[in-house]
């Protein structure tokens, strides 16, 4: 469940720039096999993070990970840690 937190302007701008769908989706950690259902906003950020990882955009990757960890710490530990 999303924490109600206030993000810095830069971090909120990242969230605002994402294409956010309307449905939740089950995402599986490829290493542990653990699955988590992500709400649309978290799913959009997760996809952004994985895209940055694959493309080598390390600064954007770090920012995405920071925001994800701040807003969805339990999901972060299950999927991205």
C-alpha cells in the first residue's frame, strides 16, 4: 500500500512524467520468484526503473529507485532490493 508522503519537486516531476495505466498488475522478481501486485502508479515507476536499468541511464535509475523505495518500501524490498 502506498504511503502518503510528500515528494521533493524533482521526484514528483518524475512520477508526473510517467504514463500511468488504470489496472493493477502482478510483477515477479526474476531472482527470488516472489510476486507482488502493484498499483498503476507503482507499476509505471517499476517499468521506468527497469527501462533505465536496461539502457544504462544510471542517474535516472537511482532517482527512480529512491522514489520507489520511499513510496512503496515493502514492494521495493520484494522486487528491487
